[in-house]
């Protein structure tokens, strides 16, 4: 039982949000009626498990679902000379390997998966560091600065832009130096 929202409502909400629309969803519930299962599948879930269930069965179903869904963590994200190898945890820029720390890697992966969309610090903390992690919001600024420094030798530090009063965005084309809508240095105002 979820507080304040049904599992079906939650599944529909997740499917409508572009950031969570492709997440594999398994409904764990005490409701075993066929009508409940059909409503759940109609809401967009991928699998349905009735309580009580074996933890081993749950693990097996999660593994099967990840195999079928072609987990987005596989492969390489590539744009404008920047290639992020998710499995190999490697960053290459214009064919040159660039050493990147784990946090900067996750931050760059998130930004690459959502190009041209601005995120504030709180959103980046939730989506990159995880919910329930209590870190100063300015920590995001430090990691953005590190990413820009990693991209500077290739002249691509401008692809990570500051959006004044909002936060940060990845723009594959980059912003010209001194551009009013985004700048490669500094932190968002506000």
C-alpha cells in the first residue's frame, strides 16, 4: 500500500514523465484478482507479482525484465565528438581518452541523455546522486566545473551551459563565449 496514491496512479504518472517513461515497472501487490492485474497492465507496468512472493522469484523477474528492456545502461552515448561508453566507463572526446571520475561520469551521462533541457541543482542531485542523499546543492557546481575542465582541451567546455536562474544544460552545439543564454563558466544565479 502506497501512502496517498495507488500503484496504478503511480505507474501512469511515471509513464507520462519523459524521465521515467522507459523505466521497467514491476507491481508488487496483495491484489490477485484478474481485473486488478488487467488494470495494472493497462496503466503501463511490465510485470505483476502477487504477495506473498519469494525474493528469489523477484530477483529472477527483475533480471528477466532488464534483459527484455535492453537496459539503457548499455552501449555508448555519442554526440558531437563526445562518446561515453557506459559499460566500459570511458569518456572519449574527438577520439582521445579522457579520465573522468565516477560522479562526473554519472553527471555527464545524465546530461547527455537529456540534451538541451535545463535542470536545477536539486533535480541534478536527485537524479545523479540519488534521493535521500543530503549534499549541499553547491556540490553540483563543483562537479560541473570539473566536467568543463575535462572538456576544455578539446574546446568543448561550452557544451555544458549555465542557464541563469535555472541551473545547467547540455547543448551539443555549445554556446559561444559570452552568450547571454548560457555560459561555460560560473554557476546559475539564484
